C-alpha cells in the first residue's frame, strides 16, 4: 500500500542549462496559470484562509500561512522553486538524481509529475514528457518491481 504521495512540477531537457533556460519563465507563471492547488483556484471563493475566498479561519493556522508564503516565493523566484524541490528541472540524469534524493529524504513511494508548467506551450510539455518516459522512468523500473 502506498504510504506517501508527492506531486511536483517537472521539466526535462537534454541538458540542465537548456532545461533551466526553457522552463524559467513558465515556472514563474505556475501560481497563476495552473488550475489545481495554487492556480486559478486562487481567483475563486474556494481555497484556504479567512479572506474573501471564504474558508473560515484556516488561514490562521501556521502551516497554511507557511504554504501561502512558499507559493508566493515560488512565483517570484525560479531559484527558490528549484532549490526547494518544488520544481524538478534538468537533464534526465539530474531529474533521476533529484527524484532519488527526494525518495530518500521525504520517503514517498508514489510520484506524480506535473508537466504542464504554467503557460508552457504544448510542444514543450510533450518534449519533456517524452524525455521523461524514455530516460527517467526506466531508471526506476527495478524500484517499482521491487516495491
């Protein structure tokens, strides 16, 4: 039975430099463009906090305030998103390493990649997904079989 689930934005390109360069401006649009968690939903009355969106006093809880701070920082700084592990960006080798590190540090056994980063064009999403499928997933096939 799965114990821990993690979802993160993922972008894979041939090199770390290319991945960073291509994904950078889209990482900064994640907060406003995505429809789940921290995206367009922030424009509605559905959400966290004791504000106009209306979910009681949830926003007064420390972990909700911290989550709001993290999402705001992520929308302002690509370095913050990458360094904190909220966006997994890089070559296939780098993405494999970051996923392995995350598995050890966090302990997740189910990972879900969000490949539609912000307003990223469809062709970029598809290229990233293709590289992830060809290069990254096979590195974890033995892990999946052993689990």
